[in-house]
C-alpha cells in the first residue's frame, strides 16, 4: 500500500481500481501522474490476487491530455533527452487486462491513455479528441497510430487535423469504445466487466489479450498461427480441464489459476 499524490488506488475483490485524481487540472497527465500510474498498475499486473484493472478519471474529465503547462517551455533537446512520453509505453507492456472507464473529457494524452487500455467503457457524457493541432503540435503518446487502427483513416484524419471532439455515440459507432453506459454508472459498469474478466482463468485472459494484440502487430497468417499455438498451450493448464469438464457436467467452472 503506497501513498500516491495524483492517483487513488483501491481493490474491489479481485479487481484493481486506479482513479486519476487531479480534477482541478482536469487530470492533466504530468510526469508524477505517469510515474504513479505505471507503478500502481505494474504492481497489480504481478499481483496474483488481481485479475483485471479499471483506470478512470474524476470530476468532469477522464484526462484532458498531457500537462500542457509542464511542457510548454521545453526545448527540442530537453524533450528528446527525457524521451518525453516514453514512460507510457510501459503501460502497454503489462499483461493484465486493463479497462478505461471514461466519463467526460478524454483529450490528447487522455484519449491516448484510454486507447492504451484493452477496451473503453464510456459514459454517455464522454468526449474524445486529439486537439494537439490547436497547440501547434501533433499527438505524442500513440494517438496517430492507435486512433487510426481503432477508427480507420477517415475519422482519424478528421479528428487529428481539425481537433474536433466526438461524443460517446460517435465514438461507439466508430469502434473506438466497446460500450456506452449512463454517465453516472461508468465506473460501476467497468468494475462489473472487470469482475467478469477476473473470474476467468488468469492465464487464459492474459493469453487472450496477447492474441488480440497480435492482430495489430503481425500479418494474418502469422497471427492465426500465434493464436493456434496459444490455444494448444492452454491444454497444459488445469483450468482447461476444469472449464471443459464443467461444461460437460452442466455446472459453473471453478478456475484455480485466477
Ligand atoms: N494541461 C494542463 N492543464 C490543463 C489541461 C492540460 N492538458 N487541461 C485543462 N487544464 C487545466 C486548465 O488550465 C484549468 O486550470 P486553471 O483553473 O488553473 O486555469 C483547469 O484545468 C480547468 O480547465 P478549463 O478551465 O479549461 O475547463 P473548461 O471546462 O473551460 O474546458 C477543456 C475544458 C475544453 C477540456 C479545456 O480544458 C481544454 O481544451 N484543455 C486542453 C485539452 C488539450 O489540448 N489536450 C491536449 C494536450 S496535449 C497532449 O495531450 C498531447 C500529447 C502530445 C503532445 C506532443 C508534445 C511532444
């Protein structure tokens, strides 16, 4: 149990909940927030008691982007030396399933953080955007790549070139978010989804995440082969025996490796 300044960390049974907690700055993602978030979620990744993690915001934002005031005066070499934003990649290397619960603004780095999670559950008040163009820059935490893969070239170009925000309905139509729920229920719905995931065999859930992610990084034939080998490998697990026996015996499975 650590004390953090910019985030709140809780456990709800087998689910971890991390809340960005700088509402006075619309949860702008400064360096401290990055370090704390990566530390907290990394600890959950390796905790056998945690099966899934929900990341959410507070107040009227998930996060309104990277902290503009923190970087405004920096020069090229400072950004390059610090490899500004590289730390966010650490989040994408974790194996535990991550759900973003987005209520309110998810802009710039906030939208990019949501897209680094495995899927997004959005409140009907959510607003997504990559407004960096209005600051004279471009997305810097993967937005041009992940948004384009999520919604396709037409909408990604539209959003990144004009900086316009899309609402939850448009985000769902476009494939950016998995579900839209009433704003007040956003975190509860995400926690419920996380609980469902955490009730499964954890190795199966982590391999499922790896398999879907392979779709973004390999060709079709390689991806399908990777998936099949993962499938084969799970026949070494007790949970495969339990899951299939439970089906045949018409009962709920009791997975041991959760
Ligand atoms: N950084 C720092 N502070 C912020 C940020 C931010 N991204 N967003 C909001 N805040 C602060 C405001 O400055 C304000 O502080 P104060 O009360 O001290 O004046 C407080 O949060 C509340 O914000 P507003 O008063 O502006 O609230 P409104 O409800 O009027 O407006 C908006 C809400 C529309 C969300 C507005 O705050 C806004 O436009 N925010 C900035 C959104 C943005 O441009 N995000 C992109 C940031 S850049 C980024 O994330 C990309 C990374 C890539 C950069 C590449 C560099 C290499």
